């Protein structure tokens, strides 16, 4: 059994590495190649190549495709660019825009992993005869007694397991995360050791198709005229002002409400049906329970029909919170929080953990 858990000699084990052009995926490819695996680099083209060239601080842009190719050339492995533009538009961008118009706060990075990367790219890797698909995520895949388990990355500051909760058991059989036991300093050191041309490249920070972070502009561009003006209403019923569309707001937002004077106000709720933004004091943000849809279970056995203690993350940057989870059937689950939490945003992911093991999760319902 080799280091990837495949019962083959290293040189007979074919690994497709998802190369985004960044440091992490480049080190992933170089490391596996150095160990002696047969490596193929694959880069996804996700949006118009010409338009993508000038996008800074994102992944999978035109310059990133060029960087991935330079890395593949430097380490001596084949490299392919795969056109997933239509698929990405449908599964990620359109889903993102539609969710914002419904008053939700979507997470397109999770959707990209769930659809384009671990469905379409994994399918391409299998068609090439690959034994596994490897990515540069900071998460760990451990072979447990009942099959593969998804666990947090060893470095809490870099852990990306939250973004992988929708990965299925079947997909975990064919996916590997070689950087999961490392921290970023170790990865950078390997990039210098392998003399990779991206060794000093900054990390991507923004959503690739919204590099300015102005999501309302993306909605206006792709759904012109869909955003409806409406009222900003205090939780006590008082009308505070007007807005140009709920897509410009997210639950928990404080700045940019356009309401002057008085105590600080936060977005408490978005009612897309009436184009109403509900605002209130911070205390109004707290919730002690929530429901999730599209449950993906990665824990032992079947999803729990009775309350099960766990910790949950309600946003990628939020600390874990104690909770009791219970599956309700039809892909739904109830989450009862030990302590009320602020900023529970419909459309975001709620991910369940038992220690460092990902039990699964779902999308927060309104």
C-alpha cells in the first residue's frame, strides 16, 4: 500500500492533480511527482479566458492557467486545460446569483467543490484512468474502519474542511489531500525547495468571478432588472429608509445600510418576496436553532434520527459552536445550538463536526 492508500507501486499509480496555478496545488503536484507517482496536471478554465487575464487575487484566472502550465513544465509532468466554463456558469455563478436574489448568502467555493471539481473534474480524471484526484486543500482524508473519513487540516489557521462538507463518501474514495498535515510555512518551504515559479505568489483571496467583492454588481450584470427596490424596516415595524435590492445585503451586515443616526443596526433578515430588509440591534441577530437542507452525511452509520451532540460551524471563519443535530428525513436536519449564535445566514453552510472529523452538513434554510 503506497502513501496514497493505493495497492500499487508508486510509478504505476496515476494521479491527476487539480492545478489552480497557486502555491498549494503546485506543491501538491511537485510533491507527488517527487515521490515517484505518475502525475498529470489538470487546470479548469471556468470563465472567459480573455476576461479572466486581468483578474487579481483570484483563482483559475488566465494568468493562473499560465502559471499552472509553467509549474507543470518545471517539474516535468503533462498538463491539460479543461473547459468547464458552461458548467461553472450553470452550477456556480447562476446558483450564486439566484440565491442572492432570494435573500440568501451563498458560498460559491463549496458549490464549485461539490459540482465542478469533485463531480466533473473527478469524472475526467477517472476517464483518463487515474487512480485518484489530488487537490491542494488543507484537509485530511483518513481511512477509517467503515471507509474514508474527512477530517480537519492539521493547521487550524488553514483548515479548509468546511468547504468540503458536500463531498460524498463515493467521492472520498477517489480524492486525496496531500497537504492536509502541513501548515502554510511548510508548503512555501517546499515550493522554494522544488524551485517552483509560483513560490512567492500571493494566496487568492476573492471569489473568482467577483474580484471586487461587490456581489450586487454581479447580480445586476447577470440578471439586469431583477433586483427590486424596497424598504428597510426596523424589527419593531418602523420604516427606516429604502434600498435598491436585497442582493446588496447579507444577514449580520452592519455597514452600508444607508440609515443614519441612532444605535448601530444590523441586517437581521431579508424578505425577498416583498424586497424588504429587516434591520435591528445586534441582539436581534441571535438564533438558538436552525434547519438545514440537502443534508450530506459523512459520519458513521445513518444520519441520526435522535439528537446527537456535535459542534457546528455556521460560516467558514466562525468558531465551532456546541449543538445537537437531528436528521428529519428528505435531506433535512434540525440544529439546536447550546448557546444562541449571531448572524445565522440562510444559504450559508452549516457543517457538523465530532472533534476533528467532519460528520457532514447542509445549507441553512430560511
